[in-house]
C-alpha cells in the first residue's frame, strides 16, 4: 500500500529548497478526545501480519510543516501479556481521485468498484508521504491514559469484507488500555494547503492489537467551508479501495459516521520557493513559477 506508485520530477542544474518554518510549533488541527463509540484496528504489514489502515481527514488552509502528531487508541492484549508499541508508521494520503487509478472505476457520482460501494471522498489509492520509527524518520512515546477503556463497537482484523457483504454491523465492543501515542517527525511533512487523510499504523508486541478511537463528528473546529469527511478503512484484500467505517461497515437505517481522535502540530510556511511534498505536479509547477518570477524581478531591478 505504501510507495506502490511514485513519480519523480527533475530539473537539471536547478535546486529547489523547501521553506523554513516561520514560528514555533503549535497545534494546527485537532479532532478532540475519544467519544467511546468506535475503535478501528490499524497496523502495518510488518512481521507477516495483515496490514490494516484506518484513515481520517484534515484540512490545511496554508502551506504547513507538520512536525508532530498525537493519536488516542487502545492497546488490546493478544497473548495475555501486556503489549507494547514496537513500531509506528504515519502516512499521508490525498483525497480520491488524486493519486488513484480511476480507469478501473465507473464514472461519477459513485466511482464504485467491484469491491466497494463508492470511492467518493475516500483516501487515494496510494500514500503521498510516509514516516516510520523503523526507518528513523519519526520517534514516539506511548502513555497510558486509562487502564481499562471500552469502545461500544469496533472494526477488527477479519471484519473488513468487500461488497456485497461489507455491512457487518461492526465487530462489537472492545476493551483495552486507553493510550496516547505522541509522535515527533524527524523529517517533517511539508504539505501545501489542501485536504488530506492521515493514517497511523501501530504495531504491538505479544500479539497485541492497536485500535484507533473515534472522536465526535462533525468536528466543531473544522475549517469553515470545508466538509468534515468520515473515517475510512481497508486491509490487504481490499487494497487499493476503501470502505467507510460507519456508512459501509456499520450500516443501518441511519448509518453513523465517525471521526478519529488525533492532533497535529507544526508551523505555517510563509514562503514557498520550491515544491512542497504532497502538492503533486501542481505544487511542483507552482514552485518553478515562483522561482521564475523571483528571477525576473531581480533581473528587472538590476536593469
């Protein structure tokens, strides 16, 4: 799922530097505390385990350097021994149909595939950036908030099915240690203004399972004029498609919708002399255009 598609653009003899943060790190986005309604399994595919990705969206109103994050979830014991976090991965996705193969879907408005009811407002097929503790591009700390916390419903490994059997109602209540995972990115995410999804994956020792806890939806602090999208989830078998946790998996006459509990910290970027990671081709062209404009301005001043 990570790094399966990539495009590399190069300009000979041109060095495009990314901008430096202008102020001290601060909270740039937050969905708030867990509401206890849903817990979503999310883990990497390392060690032969099934990869499961849960995703929730956020909006940046200006170019931003994301330097840290905090996720709230459950550590659920698997073998009777207390689990510990052994690896954390954080991915950034754009919103479908960016970075996606739309040739295998039907046309708007549903973008349905043989696996899922719709791809509208889902994460893209592939991530645009990734950091992991195993690669040394992030560090993390896990702290227990509550020794026993129960979520009313869950989506666990084995609970993700393609259509027409996607609506299972969920996997039922799950109880574990409520844990806050604080992450610092040694290589910050440099993102242009826009709408994104974030995917944290946490691997535990002793056959434990990490579940990302839901938060209130809609998010009252979501930027005005932007739609607060619901959480999505997928596993290896569903890749590259995604299912909506509430609408597709839980279902019902009036399906619930969920956010996930997380906070992002970082700094705004006041100048963008070059392409920003995650901006794609438009960002690359914008960066080149900015350099060209700067050069013309300097040349005109010299004349």
